[in-house]
């Protein structure tokens, strides 16, 4: 199987998984709350990023796709944080009408590392552990792609490694 057909198969399977997972965003809560609504919106943003990553990969815009993974990760962490850990006042800061003043107030929310710290013991344990592991191993390389660091320069100029046949089977 060529690397091109392998990529197309992975993109197809990813889209199928996304379609199944997207159904959960459309579940109506018995009593919709500001917290649930904000979390669902951020999940939708994370899904939009996922769709965009697949489009970028399909057109061989790998550097942009990898950089967008960081945005997807941040959107998903924020979705979980909004649902499980954010104080009501912070949820409200993010869900009020968009005005210049409200946008300034909404800037005063925790950074990603603090959101993760606040999720500990509140979010489902397995989800929390996977987020921590992803951040531990991927945050610096993804940031390098976002900010034009060594990963972006090297991979964009020399290309991306093609997985060995044995690695693709596992």
C-alpha cells in the first residue's frame, strides 16, 4: 500500500470516527445550562479543527495540519475544563455578549496548564491522564510548529518520515 493510499485510508477512518463522536455534541441535556452549552460549543470548535486537519493533510499541507493539532488540543481541554472545573464566573465571562469590554474580561481565564491542574480529580480519570500524557510528549513539538521553530523548519524543508510497513500494521 502506498503512503498516499495509506493516508487516504487513515483520513477516511478518522472521518468515520468523527461522525460517531459528533453525535454526542447534539445530545440535548435535560436542563441545558450555560456550562453545558459553553462546553458543547468548544467541543464543536475542536471538531472543526479536526475536520480542518484532515483537509490540510489531504492537500499535503502537513506543517499547517500539525500546528492546528495544538489548537484542537487546547479547544478540547477548554471544553472539559468548562464542563468539569471552571468557576461559574469564568463560564459567564466566556458566554456573555461579545463586546470590547467583555472580550477584555474574558482574557483573564487560566492558561492551559492551569486548566489541566483544575481538571485533576474532577474530569474522568482516564480522559485526564490521556490529556496529561499528550501534553507531556506533544506540547513542545506542537508549539514549535505553531511558532515556526525547529520542527516546522526541519519538517517543512526535509519532509515528513514515511512510516515503515511494520509500524503501519501495529
